[in-house]
């Protein structure tokens, strides 16, 4: 059995805890009044329907799944733009949530036997990062929250070309 192989009875099958408004934070973003950028927004599936969302500048597209990308975005014209990475717009909340769960379970299964999981999380100031299969490709998905009852997931986002953008800037 290789270093990353786990007996089937040790594969994580539990579910992470989600903050009650995680879906709104991830799918719509939080557009608060006052100075500064919005928070959240890691999908354009619903955002364009709820706010006059504007992509200010696209930064990068994933080479494996071109619908995963990072861009500077404004939810309202007079707000500061914020850099976010985006799940494919074809993914509604149930599919995004399933990808987050898959990545969290992957992290929980393998981080204790493969250093790369904690190295990725630490490099980008994340609580965890794991693989999810999105459009047939293994894509890193990470979060600043542990997914525990005391620290539920309120946001999560995909890496673009194996690089996280949100965790490194502190903007989510």
C-alpha cells in the first residue's frame, strides 16, 4: 500500500458543518454598504440576477476547466473591486456544496498521510484544501473555516491552475 493509499474503512464519509448563510455568501456575495469591497462571491450563477455585477478584470482561467477562473469583480459600480476565484457558472448551489464536501472529505482522508495537503493549506493561509472533481478534473477547493461545529464553513473557493487567490490576499 502506497503512502497515499488508505484502507476503505478509513476514508472520511462524514459531512462538514456549514454556516447557515454559506450558500448566500458563496453564490451571491455579501454586498454591504459603506466603503470597501463586497465579501464572498465565488459563483456567477446567481450574482448577475441580484446585483449589477461587473467583472473589472479577468486574471486567469484554469487550464483544465476553463469555467473556473479568477477575476476582480464589483457587485455595485461605486464599490471597490475584489479578487475572487469562481466555480463554473453552470454549477448551482447543490453542485457547489457537493464539491466543497468532496474536497473536505478528501482533505480529512489524506492530510495525515500526505504532506501536500497541509503544505497547500499553509501556503495560502487556508484552514484546509482538498481535491474535488469538477467537470471531470481534480481541482483544489479550500476554505478559511475548518468545517467543524465550532468553526463551520462560511466560504470556500476553487484554486485556479493549482493556485488559490482568495486566501493569499485575505479577501474572500
